[in-house]
């Protein structure tokens, strides 16, 4: 009698488990068909058939997530984890749902366990764990380099991390060269050039040998059209960093701006040797060498720009330069060809405007 | 005994010379003109553009008189047809007669030049003796209808616009008289900016709330009027080819750039390529700026062309072109290579360092220190009256630029102006007849400024001032090519921006006490005068017979 009763109970249990499993499968099938309500109904039936069916609770939570019913999703996922603490699906659902509800700190342990680095990174931004956020999102971006959401959050986290670091720098070391440098860069971005100049100068006073400072101060002067001062700063940077192609390029450009084509030519040649095939350097080298009477170098530089840039506005400018160069040399056909190329590009990319 | 001149002495004198301002900056005595541009929150683009000034001797007493163009009143939101309340005397144009003591008397009402019409918002002025009666006439450009005032020779003027047929319409800016067909009668060229009216205004800049750039509005055509010689003009814009191209023109200047005996026309356009109208000599023009190298910068970029001067800056006898522009561009200097083409020379001439942060309007190549090289003066100010909020490295009000010409390379000098201005017009002439070129600058919302040249740095240099008296050519001699001791000027009162300059041709002679003068008249007559005494005002009359 007892044996019979045991048999019937076991048989009943098995029938219940089979039924729950079938409803679970039906729910997952409904998900594929994007029928959320049917999905929820099937998962509920699975839970009715087996109230301790952790996987069904987890999937029900996932279904609620689809409906953006985060409160229900949290309840289902929590129940799943009570029943089966190692159920990663439930961790993931609970982590996402908590994050969606604004409970970033609470979401983090679940997202960590689930290995959901994208959402984890976002949660860490919200809790101020910026270094960890950047690390996690950097891993994700390597896997999904074109995901706009990840790109946004990585940029956002990096910006906040940068700001946080600078805030710490300014709060703890306000009189340091780096603090003045940070302030200067901020003013520069805001185009508040007098303030930027003041801060760069103070940074330079404190750390005259800091690489990049003269370059950045030179850019302040260049943006304010104070070319003699810009030239001096760029010159100082080239002395400090003789291997810097950018310093050489900026120095050459400042020399050219002041109508010193020969000196500009020499410096821009040097910039080109330090870092060959940079279109901006080559274009400016073309201008300087043309004004310096070195038509061979000008032609070579501008031709290279055209080869590198093909259809950009810089390529158009190089065509225009070549047209003028050939015209001066009496090479009418070549001049006309370059002018046509210039006009062709103008018609596709729009007429070039001064900045 | 001769004392060796030490390095310290040299530096000391250099510092003193550098410290001395070039001009004495003065208010014009007796002049109470206020340029009313009436800026509003509606940011009507016309508010940024006035006002012209002319230096001319309307009563032939030998003293330069001054005519100012006023803007108008914009009380609030405008609707077409606009009313600028020009009948209110605060918004009149003004004529000031110069007195013997250097002061000025307002003769506007007596001259009949007061009310310029309520529908007209004033812009610029051109001066020329269109009827060859010996008295200079006035042409005023407006947003609205332009006005030609005939000088009656008795201190009064008559509005002859309707009879002459030169009212134009739309938004006219700069204008100038020239004799494009060498028939001895001055013709008239009028630049027009864009198709705009108050009903089609726009505001740009988002939260910054700024005036819109020109590309926001449709381009339009310029106008050429041919003088029939009977007091009437014929609109030949279409027939001549001038209207074949639309633009956004602000400035105009004239010279015969290729020496073919016919006056050519350069037009500065805003935010696009510039135009050079080559005079074909048969009543038609061909726009050839791109082929000639004048259309774009050396980088192939368009210009925010505003003011323009078309004179020879490097004493090679060929008229060169300088166009004033907005910051981040450079004032564009185009050297006339003498073969019909021009080369962009801003960098070589030193303008890169001098001009890349400034906005230029009225401009002149004048020999302020009488050393034989034409110097550069530019009235400066940004277009946007709130530009500092948008870019803290720029300024709405600026000091004018004075740059001395050292054999083709320009170096900054102290103009003497210490208060930044929202400057627009700049007219050049020898106001006090002392042999040194002076400048009158107009400024939005303020009084004009006189920069009286005290010969700073050029003491001891000689000069010669030539008035042309055409007989077969137009009486003003506009279009003549005048060479003095290796320098050349092309006779015209046009150029700069919305202004008319003293038509007399001023030459600095350096240490030369005598000069050789050669005049090539528009009629083709060539006249040579040798051993001309320096430091005098000389009238050169065209021979009546070849």
C-alpha cells in the first residue's frame, strides 16, 4: 500500500516536471516569435506546474524585462536566485533590471557574477567607479568596436574619469605645474585665451622642462593671431623635443604665417622627415617651398597630398596649389588639368571656405 | 667734433620713433554727426553695414568737405515696406563744409541733402562729376532706392535720380564712378549685397543669437549704368555681362590691371570667390578672377571680402589688389604679375602676422609718411556685436591697422587711436592741405574720427598732390594712370568700403625735391612733366588736342 502510494506520488512528480519543462520550452519558443504575453503565460504555467522551478522564474523575469516591467522582473529573478543561487541567467536579469530601475550599486554584484561587462561598466559609471568602468567598457569595445552605445559610455566614462582625476589634481595640488596645465587646457578649449596663456605661463615657470608646454602655449598665441609669440614658443618646443614632428610642423607653420618662407621650408622639411606622409605637413611644406622658390619640392609635396587625400578639401587645396605652380612654370595643360580637378572636388565637397 | 653714434643712441631714437603715434586723433570740429545704425534684437543684417563717408570739395574752394551717410531708425520689428524714419533729422545724411580755420559747418539743409527717404536705410557714397560741369556730384547707396544728387554749383544739390534713372533697388552697398567706355562721361557701378528684406530676415547662432552669415541669403547681381552724356544713364548690367554672375558684393575698386587702356572692375564678395571684371573694350566685361588668380586665397578658399583697394603697393607700375576680410582669414594681397595674372602675397608682405585676428572694412594704400611707398590703413571691427561671447579671442571693436610699407613688406605702426571702434568706413585725403594724407573713419553708433597726419616718422620727406582736369577724358580724370618718380596711382575716388576718397592724387617723394610726372589719360593722351617742384598742389590739365 505504501509502495503504491510512493509510486503514485513519484509518478505525479514526474508528470509535473515534464509539464513545467514543456511550458518552459513553449515560453522560449514564444520569445523567438516576439510574443511576450504568450511567453509570460507559458512561464507562469511552468511555475504553476513546478513552483520551485528556478529556471522558469528566471525566464519569466527576462520576459518582464522585455516588457520593461522591471519591478516584476526583479521579483521573478530574486525568486529564481532563492531557489537556485548559482543561476547566472537570473543574476543577469536581476542585474539589468536593478540597473534599469536606477539601483546601480545593487545591480553590480549580479552583473559581475553574470559577466555582463557592458551593463557592469554602465553601473560603475553611475556609482563613480570610473576606473573599473573604463576597464570593463574597454574590453567590450574590443569585441563590439562599432556599437554606438558602448562607444558613448566608454567616452562618457573616460571623460568623467579625466575630470575626476583633474579635480583631484586641482584640489590636492593646486600650485603644481600640472594643475596649471590642466586649467590652461580647459581655458583653451573654452577659447578663453588670455586665461589660458596665464596658466600655461605659470606651468612653465614651475616646470620649464615639461614637454608639450611650449607647444600648447604656442597654440594659444596662434589662435590669438599673436604669431611672433607663437613662433618663439614653438621654437622652444623644438629645442626641448627635437624629435617631435608636431612641434616642427607648428614651428614651420608659424614661420610661414609671418612671411618667412625659407625658414619655414627648412623646418617643415624636418617635420616631414620626422613623420613622413602627414598630409597637413606636406601641404604646408608645399606652400612654404613654393614661396621659397623651390618648385620641385612644392610639386612633390602637393602631389603626395593629392595621392594621400584623394577627395578631401586638403586634396582640393593641393590641386589648386599645383594649378598655380604649373601656371607660373608655363605648363598650361597641366595647370588647367589641376584647376579642373580642383573645381571637380569643389563641386562635390562644396566650395572651400576660410575657417 | 664728430661724435660716434653709439648703439645706445640708436636704440634710444628707435624707441622714441616707435612710441610716437602717427596720427593726431581728433573729433572733427563743428561735426556733430552720429552714425545711427539702430542695432536691434532682430539682428537685421543691414544694421552691421553702414556708413559711408566722402572727402570732396563740393564748392571748389580748395578745402575738402565731408559727407556722411547715415543708417536709419529701426524701432523694432520691421515689415515690408520698411520705414527708417529718415525724415527725422537725427537720421539724415550730413554734409559739412570745411572752413578756413579747419572747422566744419553743417550745410546739409541748405544744400538740400537732408531727408534721404523713409524707405531708405543708408549705406555708402560715391563722388564724381558725372556731367562734367566742374562740380562733384553725390551718389548715395541705400538698402532701398539709391539717390543721385546733382551739384548745382551754388552750394545746393538736386535729387536727379528719377531723371538719371539710377535708383537701383534692393540692397546696394559700395558704388563708384568710372568711365568704362572712355567716352568722356563717368559711368556708375553699384555693388549689391544679397536678396534680403525685413520679411525674410533670419537670426543665427542658436543661443548666441547672432547676425546670419551671407550664405543664408540668396546672392544677387551688381549694376552698371552707362552715362549717355545727357544727364541720363542706361542700365547696361545685362548687356555688358556684369549681371551674368551673381554674388554677395560689398566693395568695388577700379584700375586698368592689364594696361589695355580700359578700366577694369574688381568686386569683393562676402563668403565666396571674388570677381574681376575684365573690360573687353567693346562695352562688355568678362569675369576672370579665377583664371587671373584673384578669386580665392592661396589655399583655394573663398574670402569674406569686404573692403578693397586696387593700387600699386610695390611700385612696379601695376595695380595690385588688397581685400579686407574676417578673422582667421588674412587680408588678401594679390600682386599684379604684369602678365594678366595675380599672385597671392599676403604672407610675403607680412600680412599674416598683422591681420589674421582682425576684421577689416575701409582700406587704403596711401603714403602716410611720404617715403615713396604706399602704406596700409584698415578700419577694423568684427561684424558680430557679440563676437566675444562666441569666441573670446576676438573683439567686436578694434583699433584700426596702420602698417608702414618697407619696400613691399608691411610693419605695424602706432596709428594713435587708443579706443577700439566699431569702424566701417575709411576715407583718405589731405584734409588740412599740409601735404600729409589724413583719414576719416566712421564707426557704428558713434561719431566719426579724424586721424590728422602729423608726419610721424616722415619729417623732411617731400610730396606732390596732383589734381587731374580732363578735357577729352572725363573731367575728373578717373581712369588715368599717373606715375611720379617711379610710383603709380590709378585715378579714382572709389575703393575702400562704401566711401569716396579725395580724388586728388597724393605722392610721397621721400628726399626728392623734384619730380617727373607722367599721365596716361583715358583718352589715350600721354602727358609728361619734368622737374616738377615738390611740396605743391598741382593741377594737370589734359591737352585738348593730340
